[in-house]
């Protein structure tokens, strides 16, 4: 599999995906990117070593895969702009939050039939540990398989039906922000108790990374792993009691629902 890939709107997230593809062995000559600002185009050309253009229509000509990486409000307009320049078999990937495959297909070809796949990555793709939600449009199952194969070397790829795409986005797409907030809170609490910030940060980062690795490698339910740390009447139990009494679970449930609902409104 050595497709020619056009990346329209090579910002932070799309750029991270390009970087991951290059690290996985994709030839830079097989990728062309576009960006509106000259500074971004220069950064893309210098740091990624791929061609950087301003013209979306020129970029997609001859492409096998087109990745739309622009902001959600611009996604349909960009799809409409390039519609006449796409070969019939081109797979279109969108990482625009909240923009449905139906909206994109209508913009790409009013007659329908264009293979479109929604993808939601997250920022750990920058370190080769990304999580990708993949939702093919109806009838685009083969394209979905192609996209999964493309992204698989970059991290974890999970296919979900499009009706669950926004809910899944609330878990993994926005999920790193929740983890970073927890880390920030733990560090600040440690500093408040007298632990130097550098040490509080090192302890927190190592604990979160180690805990995630243990959960991934053990296959145990998180509740089982939590129970292994929690002695009856012990220090961990005292800490967890405070988190539960302050509504941690409810707060996370409402937060993820708000994220899902915001994504739905964007569409």
C-alpha cells in the first residue's frame, strides 16, 4: 500500500498524522500538503519534507487519499472546492469534528457515492501513540478498511458506527485534555503539600504513564486494578472517598455528554 496522499489544511493535528505516516515508512514524495499561511507552508516543507502548496485543487489531482484537515466550519466548502478534481475512486478522510459523512458527500458530489470516512485522532499521535476513531459512510466499508490499514502503524484504531462517532470523540478525541487536567490537579495538590514542583511533576507523569501501561498490558478491568491499590481503611481508600464524595463520576459523565453534544451541534 503506497497511496498518494493530499492533506488539505496541514495544521497541528494533520501535521502530526503526516509525521506519523512518514515515520511508518511513507515516502515523502507521496504526500502533498496545503496551508493558507506562508509560515505554515514553510514549516511543513522544512520539518516534514513534503511538498506544501496553496492550491487545494492542484494538490488533490492524482491523489488516492485526500485528508481534509481544515477547521469544521470550512470542511464542506473545501470539499465542494475540490469535488471536480477528484478521481472517482479517491477516498476522502475528514478529521473535522462534528461534520458528518452525509454533509461531506453532498459537498463532494451531489449525486452521492463518494467514499468518505470520518476519523477523529488525538494528540498522542505526535509520539506514535495516537488513538483514531474511524467511521465510514454508508457503503464505504472498503474505504474504511483502507483507512484503518493506513492509520494502524500510528497507534490504536477503533471503528465505530457514525451514530456513535461524537460519543467516541468525547472519550478519546478530547480525552487527553482530561488526563492533562488530572495531572495538573495532582501536581498542584502535591505542591500545596510541600512537594517541590519538579518532583511533583515527575511523580505524577510517571504514575499516569505507568498506570496506563499496566491497564493496557494486564487486560484487567480498571475497577480490579483500583481494588489492588486500595486497602480497606487505608490511605488510598481515604483519597478515593473524597473523590467520590465530590462527584467525580458524575462530573466525568456530564463532561463527556457536553463534548458529544457540542460535536453534534457543530454538524
